[in-house]
C-alpha cells in the first residue's frame, strides 16, 4: 500500500456521498506495500480503508472485490467491500477505480510466534478448501511468462553474480512447468504485513490484489518464505512446522506436492526477487512510496539452494 494519487478532502467528501457512511471525520495516506494508493478513512459511521487502483483496470477489479466478499462470508477474516447506495462495490475517484472496505482490527507482526504461525496456516488451509468453489477465474499475472519478461528488463542492470544466479534459477524452474498440482484461488502475497493479529488471534487477512487461480502449494511457499526465513536465508523449522500443523487441520498435501515442495519454495523466492528488482530499478512516482530491498529474496533463494535436497539442484 502506498500513495501515488493525492485526494483532496472535497473529492473524498463527494465520493462518500454515494455511501450510507455518515460524514467524513479524518483521512490519512497509508505508507505500506507498493501497488495501490490507500487511505485510512474515518467517518461518523466507523473506520474504513479506501483503495485507488493504480495498476488494475475497471474490468479486472470485480474479481478481487467479489473474492473478498466471498471469503468474508465463508469465515475467512477478510475485509468485506462496502456497497454504495446502488449496490456497487466499485466506483471512481480522481480518475482511478476506487473501493471502500471495512478496516479490520489488529496489527501485523514483525517476528511471528508459533501460535501466530499455526493460526495463519490454519486459515490458509481453510481458504484453500473453499477457494475452488469461487465461481470466477483469473490467471496469475506474476507467473513464469512474467518472470521471463521482467528478467529481460532487469538483467542489464544487475551485478554479474546476480545475473548468473537469476539465469540459472530461470533454467531450473523451466524443468517444472505444467505439473498436475491442486489448484484454486490463492492469495499469492500473504506476507506478514498482510495479516493482522490481536495477540495470537488472527483478526484479518488483507491486500488480495494479487489473488488469482493457481497452484495451492505456491501460496504456502510464498507464506513460508516470508514468515519463516532467518537473516541468513535459511528457514526456521519450528515456524515452518507450526504453519503446516495449522494447515493440515484443514487440508493435507498430495504426494506430488510433498515431492515438489523444495521447487515451489524456490519459485516463490524467485518471483519476489524479480518483483523487487523491478520496483528498485524502475520505481513509480508517488507521494508516499515504499520500495522493498530485493536482496532479501536473493538471499532467501540462495539459502534454499544451499539447504534443500541436492536431487533438485540445478
């Protein structure tokens, strides 16, 4: 979440006239994440989050908003979108598609404990059980085709050692395309800052704007790389076990998923290394922006390559 598009108070007041949310009290830009413009909005009716979509078209957005509503209605702690007086989740503000959602309680955690890891694993397992029944479909816009295009863009700007590492990993991952793995809707970006806790209780999962239909195992890999990686790039096995213990209360892995697990961890690390390289070398202008260090996921990828089974080495 960032602020790329500034909103004047009178613009927001006009926007809120289309909702039954009372009158505007305060609003403030949010400095977190990287994709969309976000504001905390307080009205006389409560607290909300306003998102202006900087990358997605108006036609793409119903998938995300309807998914958030579907998950909230199926016991996933997701921020339910708010319908305007005409029953629509999506409107326009300052030339951008915009939506309001409930502001969830709680805060993210920097170093999750085992109870919090168990809770997020449990909820992700439940999400994966119910997500195949969601009636809409969206391909993964950050899949292998995007990896190739983005790599071509950033490789000329990278150090020689990093070039060799990136090219080797792309060759390695090409050996594992099109596997027959369980699929459904995935969050695809379930980092620590996209989960809110009140103590050890998970109170919210937010930022579904990378959600798509893809391999369920990839979603777990994205989660574990962020939640369980140590500063040296290795995984904290106690946190990994706690996440899987929670996940297995709702869903267990297939034999092929267990076999391919090391590959999927590396795929998830590659994807976020590439996206951070792109954001670092080609930043978008914004009033408040938050660009994350790409070296974090290079180190995670290198750590995985050192510690995962050699039969899957490149």
